[in-house]
């Protein structure tokens, strides 16, 4: 009997949104604790990438995707505000 091989498939755009938002949350959380300028810059870049992916997916979303995208928007907006506050 042959073992089934796991087939890796690329993440779809919605999965990427979720992953990028989660990564931004973690990076911003860590950067705002340490207040290291390089960490803050990397966190800002992660947030910008997550925002770009989110906006891209909003353009192709259907009504069925609205709740998911609103949830991701809220999470991302929250950490973006956290990052802005940390920079000032």
C-alpha cells in the first residue's frame, strides 16, 4: 500500500491576508515592547504588506467574504494604531 504524499498548494489570497495580519500583530507587539527602531521599521513594513494584501482581496471579495475581511481589518487597524502610538 502506497503512502499518500502531502501535496503542498499555494495559499490563496484570503489565507495570505490572515497570515500577514497575524505576522504584523506579532511583530508590532514585539517591537512596541522593545521600542527598537529597526524592529519598529520591520513591523511597519509588515503592517503595510498586510494592508496591501487586505486591500487587494477587498477588490475580489464577495458578500460571503465580508465578515472575514472586516475581522482582519479590525485586527490590522488595531495594531496599526498601536504602532503609530509607539512611534510618537
